[in-house]
C-alpha cells in the first residue's frame, strides 16, 4: 500500500512546484521579450538625459573609483561634488556594476534588474490585493513595461526607486494582515526595511515622500484594531 501511495504523494509537491515556477517563467519571458534590445552589449539606452547626463556621471564614477573613494568630479561643470549627488549612485550597491562592465552596459543591466524587480513586486502586490494570477501578471507588465516607468528612466534614480514601491506596499499589507503569533511578520519586516533602505540609498526625496505617504494611506485604510501593529 505504501509503495502504491508514494507516486501519488510525490506528484502533489512536484505539481505544486511546477505551478509555482510557471508564473515567474512566464513573467520573465515576457519581460525578456520587451527589454530584449538592452541585452545587446553595444546598445545604449538613449532616453533623454541618459546619454548626456547619467552616462557621463557613471563613466566618471568608474574612472575616479580606480584611485580610491571618489568625492569630486573634475570633468563636469568645472568640477562638482560626487558623493552628495545621488545621480552618481555612489551609495547604491547595484550602481557599482559600472566597475564590472562598461558604463553603457552597466546602465542597461541596472534597468533590466530593476524592471524585473518592479514586475515581481507589482505581481506580489496585485496578488496581495486579491487579483488572480492572470490579472496579477497583467498588472506586473503594466507597471514594469508601462509608459510611467519607461518615461522616468531619464530621471534614473526615480525609476530605480519606483521598482521598490510595490514591494513596500505589498509588505506593508502583509504586516497588517499577519496575526501577531505568526512568525512570518519578522521576515516581512526585514524585507520592508531592506526595500526602504534601497529607496533611501538611491537618494531621491520625491520617492521617499511618496513611499511614506502611500504606506501611511494603506495603514490608515485598515480596520482600527490593526493600526497599533
């Protein structure tokens, strides 16, 4: 009896695993199709300020970092501070891809990673709000491939920070919905702190303000007995 029951018992977890992988693979394939031009190492993302503003800043950061911590950019505007300008991305770890790749390719990889992050965060948020898988995939594509995200790529730090916004909303809702005795609240709290830290390191005050206002609105919309949490 145990021998006959074993294959059926195995099919359950395997089937669940395939279903769990199906959505990330589908979403990844659709994103890869949409952003495929950026996979070309010779391609340069040329949206408005990208070539004339962000690309020279990342190039200067890569060149100056070879001699130690870069604090001053002598190449722009007869010299300007580097560390205090968030557009150099000096404090954001993923900006250091410029030290591994050419600045243009590093920017492409940076956009690809954050588009994937934005899509998966929007999917998680849509599911948290009660959407079915198909609707959540559509929400993810609308957010990561939509006109707002794409138009803001020329203000690079804003677009990158926006990729964390749906994560902040989804994790805040998760914390509000979790019962006190459930230990998953600790993991959600750590993830929310990491997302907020990334937004701070990207350094754009507009997205910091929008994040706090959005999460505050979510909290205030919950039933009163959950507000202390």
